[in-house]
C-alpha cells in the first residue's frame, strides 16, 4: 500500500464527499488502486455520482475506465447518459472495457442486441498476416465477451436484487455452483470481495481454478495481490502451476491495472526460461501460457510493453498453437491507436516476416498502409495489398443512445 493510499483511507469506510475530494489527490499521486476502488464505491453511496463517473470514462488507464463504467451501470437509468457512453464504447479498445461499457449502456437504454453483436464482432475479427487472414482470438481459452455480458446483464433485473439472488445460489461444490460463483463475480459488486476471498481459501484443487477465473471477472483491484501470487507461485505441482499461471494472467488483464504490466512482462521471460517444454501440462501438449500473458498486456493498457509485443510479431513457431505472433498482435490491437508509433518504430530494420505482420496490425489500427504496397519484400507487399483491398467500411451509426429497446 502506497503512502497516498494510507493518507486517503479506506474507500469502503469513506463518505461520498471524502471520495470526491480524494479522487483528485489519487490521480495526481498515482494511487491507481485507491482511485479505482473509490470510483466503484462512489456509485453505490451517491446517486449524484454520474458526472464524476462520466468524466472518468476518458481516462488513459483501463482500470479507471472500467471502474467508471461499473459505477454507471449501478446507478438508476438515465437515457441522457447513453450518448457519452456510446462514444466511450466506440473508442474503447480493450475487451473487458467494451464489456463493462456495454453493460452500462444497456442499463441506461442502449439496445442489448446491438451491443451483443458488437462484442461478438470484436472477438471474431480477422487480421491480415504473412500466412493469410487469421483470427487472433482463436487460440484463447477465455469465455466469450458475449457470454460474460449476458451474465452481467441479467435480463434487466436491478443490480441489488440480481446480486441477492445469485448470492443464494453459490452453495455446494458442483459445476453448477462454479457457474453461480462466476455469475455473481461478473456483477462486480465491491461488497462481494470477502465472499470470493472466503470461497478461494476454502476451495479444493478444481475449485481454486474456478475461483481464479472469478477474481478476474469480479474486477476489484484488491484481487491483484492474489492473482500475482498465483502467477508467480512455485509451491504447486507443474500441471497445477500451468493452470494457475494461465488463469492468473487472464485475471490480471481483466483487472486492467497498469501496475500489472511489469509483472506480466517479467512473467513472459520466466515462462520461456523456466516452464515451457517441461512435463506437467498433460497429454504431452503444453498450453502456451505466454498466449494469455501477451493478451493480458494489451488488456492492462501498458504502452511500455508495446516494443516487447512488436518483437513477438515474428514468432510463428514458438508454441503448439502456431507461435505467438497472433496473441501479440491481439494485444497491440487492444492497446489501440496509441500503439501505432511503437509499432512503426519496431518495424524499422526488422525481419521481413515480422514487418509483414506489423503492417497487418497497423492496418487494423486504422493506419494507411498503402505506402507498403511497393515494398520490395514480397510478404510485406502482399499483406499491405490485402489490407488495402479488404479495409472494412467505417462502423455505421447504431443509434445506441436513441432507443430504449432491448
């Protein structure tokens, strides 16, 4: 805990006025965890928190934007908020951010069907690469964003009643109980933190895996400590360790704290040096944990990791799933247009295959790559031609803020 965190006090015990005063200090001092907690708490105790939360939607930090979206989804419906929420939804490049913003939009009157379609399109997007069109998310072992969105939506039921009903469904130790825990966690209510901590401490081996998933779904930044411990744990057997690191990486990405960037970057190196290629992943085929680590770097929005991610764009044979260039590309897409300068810098003097995949990423980020069509390297020119030929039209206006239908 930083000095600023100690000075600001526990957000769960602070008044709305104290939280409002503390937000400015937290932003100036870099107390990201406190700021995220304060935004998540503010909406639960202050019905007039809307303007503060709307203002935080434009923050450069993924966790802050998600906290603001959670807060707005917890407030009573205000159709007038659909317009700024739609703007933020369109600008958001991370998957978890799109889910949280989509939920807030739905709560305030946005059409649920359009939001589902948008999340499904995000998850199935196609990238032009040196090997042809590829779907970067195909190798990810994550629940689809539409499924998580629908769990949180709850058919429009009020947050408090939905939460109370799901709290009553988590008893037992079977698969249905695990699903109920995820359904509770995805609501993101801060008061469920002790519930999830207790369940994690009591869980058996299979239950631990399900609870690691739940910690990421819940989104409370205080879960970061548990997830980092799981990511770096050396006290579990190899097979269990592979599962822990994979799930913890995804969970850290869902929390979205910039401070996780260094942890994830360090884990990438450690995974390659100490774990990959060793027994313990089952059936002789190891799931490449670095896939989850790479995508998580995009989810936390740490631009400092962009050069590392660009370097992976040339990795086509590093895993049983065909290399790491696709998860690296997906991570760069989740960093959004702010990563364009880093991608362009990383292509200078790079091998042909890496440059070709980088051109595909630049095109997907909205950069005009027509200048690469005349590149003397065949793979680079080919990708550029396909990007230019298949450039999708601009997203049509959906009228998310102009309807209350679901």
